[in-house]
C-alpha cells in the first residue's frame, strides 16, 4: 500500500510523535495552520469518514478521548477545533482517515 499515513504509523516515515497506542497515532502536522496543529490517525487503514461504519464507533470514541488529552497537553484550555476533511471536495488530501486538532490562536469561521 502506498499510503503515507500507513507508512508513518508503521514507523517507515519519521514524525514528531505525541501519542501512540495499539490503535492510533498522533503527531505534529508538518505544514501547521495554527500554533498547535496535530494529526490523529487510526493505525488501521480507513480511507475516509465516508467509510466509517457502526463497528468503528469504539475507535472514533477512543480518538476523541485522545484528542481531549492532547488538547490538555498542548494547553488549549481556551479552545480548539477538530476537523475531518472527507473526499476531494471536502479538502481531503491524504486518503487515510485523519483528524486535525487545531488551536493556540483565535480560529475564524467559516473556514476556507
């Protein structure tokens, strides 16, 4: 498989790892859009949000619990945003489900 996030999860490509367990990995985005910009990915390849099923509910819950922990670690007490881009028109550039955790500044709305 030629998925960059699968390669990062497998340790084939280095990243600035912030959290890892048997199901997920969190690391800093290499092109940050905010002072805190983390990516949280499942280690199992899921193409995007459109591919989630009810069986993925425990995994998604686990990801959001990790996001809350990461937000505390990053000192994002004033607030943060979680973004999931899905599909080409949704702005997804890597075909592997991932969650952006953004914070550390006032975030505008609506996003681009």
